C-alpha cells in the first residue's frame, strides 16, 4: 500500500516547515522544536536559569543553608557580608543567605496555590459563561464585574484581613482575586472559538455543550491561558511579598522575602543588605518569570514562529 505523502506542501516557507512538525512525527520531536523556539533568544535562557536556581535553592534549603534561618544570634546582629555570612545578618543576627533560601519556598507556594485556585474556578466559569450565554452569562459577568470594580491589591488586603494574618489566608486571598480576570479572559476566548467552523460543525452533528466545551473549545484556548497565567506569576509573587511586608502574610519568625524587606526597611541606612538582598531576589524572580512568559508567548504564537 502506498504511504501517504507527508512532505511539506508546495510553496510552504522554510520557516513554516521548520516550525511545525509534520504528520507522523513523534511527540518528542515536536517538543524539541518547541524548546528550540522558546530558548532561541538569550533572555528566556537567562530567565530559565534564574528560576531553576530559585527552585533548587528552595528544594535543597535544609541541606545547603549554612545556618538556622530562625535561630537568632544577637552577638552577630547586623553584620556586613563576610566569609562567615556571605550576605550578612539581619537585625537579630540571623543569616540572610539562609533566610533567602527558605524564603524561596514561600515564593513558590505563592505561585502554586493562588494559581490553582484561580484556574480551577476562573476557567470553568469563563467556559460556561461564554458557551451558554443568556442569563447564565449575565449573572456570572455581573459578579465578576463587582470583583473587578475594586483595585486588585486593595481587595487582596481586605480579604486577607478578614481571613486573618497567615500565609495560607494570604494565598487564598490572592487566588480569589485572580478568578475574575482569568474568567473574563476565558470567556472572551470561548466566545471567539465558539464561532469557528469546527464548533459549528460539532453543534450540527448534535454534540452536547459539555462535549463541545471539553473536546473542541478548551484544547484550542489552552495555549493562550497558559501564557497569561505564566505572566501573572510575577504579580502573584509581588502580591505575597506586599502582604508579608504589611504583616498579613507569613508570620515571624518564619522567613519571607517580603517580611525581610519590611524588617530591613528600618535599617536601610546602617545595614542596607538586610532589605537589599531580598528585594533583589524578588526583582530577579519576577523579571525572570515575565521574560520566560514572553518567550512562551512568542513560541506559541503561530504568526511569530512563521516569520
């Protein structure tokens, strides 16, 4: 039996042939092509390296931290960076490097827990609202509009204040506030996808709304949702740091980059490293997440990858 012709069609550009795996190619090859597009530029590579270092530091903090991040040493209070303390000590003598490593764990939780809440609630609400329309859409959108009427950080502080000062409550507040923007994005993508020919054909064949939603719409809007979520991670980390700075996040003596900045703020002239080091960690992490999100968007954009 003759084999099907899977060669590129006539007139296809070299860029298009290189960007899209042809029929029958293994998934591994497609993944390699995607990674090649993602890391083609130096900035995403730099961002990925920084995030890997943050992840490794958080995972292996108990093994690589030179000191106990909680135990004070008043004799070593506010010591400048030295061989014994590479990043100095804080106001009660705790090693800043050790606290930075343990504080990275809080930043990872700050990314995972709120995103899980926002995605598990926001994406289904947006799909239902965009597909069913009518009174269902009206009710969901009015509730989301009410949430969006408040400034994001003010609403987060209000919810965290009501729930009480703790890391978990702060992350729940961030996740709840993130539901509305993600639901509206999903709704817009669903409204656009529902007018495509493949969805209209599925309706004509009698497919249920559930089948259309899960089999036709969701797979085609997932890439846009992933890119948006990746770009939101930086804002979530900053929100957690803000809550910790205000005393509504993780509570002392547990380390958090935001709470470390708050403590060092009192010694900014005499011991600037106390707030400068965690502030730099926040800056590098958030910048790296945004750079990697930009690279992910470019790698998934069919127009850019064919240029």
